[in-house]
C-alpha cells in the first residue's frame, strides 16, 4: 500500500506539494472560510403542549411543521445532519425551563421553537439567555418578550398581544364598530389585550362602554355575556384566551348576540378554535390572524401538504414554525456556521417573504414584523368546502399592527 498524507496517496513532486499546501491553507490559516457546525449536527427542539388545551393549535402539528421544513431543506446543512427532538412542557413554566436547560446543556440543542403560553415562553427565554442558545417563539404572545425582556438569543415570529389587539380594534373602528364592551380574562394577558385595544378605540374617536372580568376557566359565563349584550355596544371585545374566549363566543351565539345586531371581536382566536366551535356558533365573529390557509395559491399549496399529514388545516402558530425553521436553516447556510449570534444576524439581513409572511422582516429587537388580516367568520351557507371559514376584510400592515420597537428593549438603538 502506498503511504498516505492527509488521507490521500502521496504523489510525486508538485502534486503532493500542491495538495499539502491547499489543505493547510483551508484548515490552518486564520480567517479561512470553513463551515462550522457544533457537535456535527444541527438539532432543533420543538417544546410544546402535546395533550393540553393548547395542543390543537400547537402540539403535534408544530412538530410536523418543523419536520416538513427540515425535509424540504434537504435534511442537511453545511454537510451536517439536521435532527429534531420533542418535549411536552404541560403548560408549566418550571417543566418548560427544566426541559430547555437539559436540551441546551446535555442534548446540545441549537434552537428551541414553539412554546405556547407566555409564562413558559419567558422561562425558556431566560434559559436561552443563560446558555447562549437560540429560541424562536410562535405561540408566546406577550409584547414584553421583545420589549423590556428582549434578548439577542430570543426571537418572536408570529404575533404579539399588541398586534392582535391594536390591529383588530383599529380596523374594526374604521369599519364603523365605534362602541365597545369588553369581556376580559382577569389576569395579565387579558388586561393587556383590553388596555391596548381600548387605547386604539378611543384614539379613533370610539367609546369603551365598560368591561367585565371573569376569572380564568369560569365554568358559567352567562352573566358576563348578558352584561355585554345589555350594554348595546356595537362590538363585544373578547379579551381572553382559552378556554374562556371560545366559551364566551359560544354563549353569545346561544343568546342571540349576532342576530341582535351586535358583533363579537376576538382579540385572540385561531382557526382550530373556529373548527372546534363550528360555523353555526362562530359565524360573524371578527378576528385578526397572521395566516390563513386559503389566502392564495402559496398558502393553499403548503397547507394541503400539511393537511395530508395531519388531516386538519394549520393554525398561524404551526405555519409560523415551518417559516422560521426554514429561515433559520437558510441563515446557517449563508453564515457558514451555526453560531447563534451570527445566525440571528443573518436572519435579520434578508426580508421574509414566503407562504406564511407578507412584507416580513426581523427587526433589531428580534420581533418578526409582517402583515396581518382582519377576517370575519363565514356563515354555514357561505362556506363552500371543508375549512372554508374566513372572509378577508382588510390587510393590516405589520408596521401599524406591531408598532415601533419598544425603547425598553436594550437592543433598540436610542
């Protein structure tokens, strides 16, 4: 056997010298452009709610969306495999934080995605900051995530409470819905939705006639809905999340709110919620969404592939998982490394224009700003095929919905 050098047969004369020189130049010299992937694998963790109340719009659907992105990308980046791990945080911040710590420390996860519920999202964000690894949230709504708690390691992709509340209130008031009464979840999430929406209503010349505040998971919401109905407000604002929001809409339908000429505007509602309620109960509801599967050819093409795997259409959170994972993998490719801050910088360089996002951009505060849509839920008679649920009323520009960067964020240039 011929002797080898650097794993190649030794050649005579100039050839051997050329090979050795080339090898040294590409591996040893400072500043050489060599692709670097930590641990020789890019590992993505989907941390979600697999069986609880957030599992329909996240859960297995988010896992499927992430895997679709990996498969569509080709399964490797910079010549290294891309793998996925899955965890269930059960909507508990301590469990979510513990899983994130183990993933970052032991399993060498490079990126965590999804993470419904703001308390869990903030716990994971703290861990991402401590371990200097990336985290992209899709189903964490608090605007503090990119405000006073902003971080170079944490990215918010799909929505925040301000965008949904402000976007909905602004668009609805301009369409004539100038008197509001709120049914508000009695905790920080609901209060922030009501506060942000109320400010927009009054700034546009509308009036807030009052509000009621049922506790989270109130079993009987009848008295609260009746008070809203008795207010005669044109718009009953549902400043709530699951399960109150859907139960309030269902109760309002049973009490004839829509038939009486009032409308309900949900400041957080997902297509999976509408599917669960049914059009008979949800018809006429106004809401803002970051994504609708039947918007155009691009949304339909991807969503039908997703449907073939999940037998349901995707929520905006699940579609956002695919979008962000694909953008992340392309950023690794462009950066030539999976170094978190270098990848995040690459993610901010390019506009985000895919089936999910229109006019998207990742801002300096790590919020992905993009257009939203005000929609109205169709009547059963208007719906022509399965999951044909929304009428698009207007487009809300991302800059208007999300507003300017919060000066409380340390990453925002003063």
